[in-house]
C-alpha cells in the first residue's frame, strides 16, 4: 500500500475527529462563557460571548466542510504534502478543542485554534483547488 493508501484514511479520520470535537464544543460553550465572564455577568455580556463563540464555531464548521469536500471529490487526495499538513493541523486542532472543552478555557482561546488549525489548512486547500481547476498546474 502506497503513501496515499495510508495518508488518505488517516486524513479523513483526523478531520472527522476535529469536526466532532467542534460539535462537542458547541454543546459545552456555556461552561466556557461562564468561566470567562462569571456567574454574575449581565445578559448582554453573556449574549455577546455566545455570539462570538457561535461565529468562531461557524467558521470552524465551514472550514472543515471545505476540507472534507476537497478530500471526498478527490481534488487534493493525491497531494502527499497537503495530506500530511492536514493530518498534523487537524490532529492538533482536535486535541486543542478537546482540552478547551475538558478544562473549560476562556472562550476567546477558541479563536487561536480556529485560525491555526482550521483557516490555515482551508487556505491551502482552496489554493490547491485554484491550481487544479483554473490554472491546470496539476493533473486532476
């Protein structure tokens, strides 16, 4: 079995694991908000924090869907370097979001995980799509 036979299933499993961790973070966001603003905070502060967490998780979901679409349609399936980057970043993203849930970190910490482990691989994924579909640099 070649490197695609190993990297592609691992990339799929790690990306789905990161997606599940983000779904779990949406169910536990109240604990993170309470940890950040306290129990005595007013409703406007809690609503603003909930909106921030919702936006952050929405961006994470969109990025993960784009990554999975690129994998499922085979656009970036055979790029070993891109697969390895996705595996590493989504592994650290799933691990970080799991710690975020487990230790009820401040809700702003989630932005660091989304930017570093969701937006970066999605940027490279979309860049590879442009190279494949529009510039015809790589064979599809």
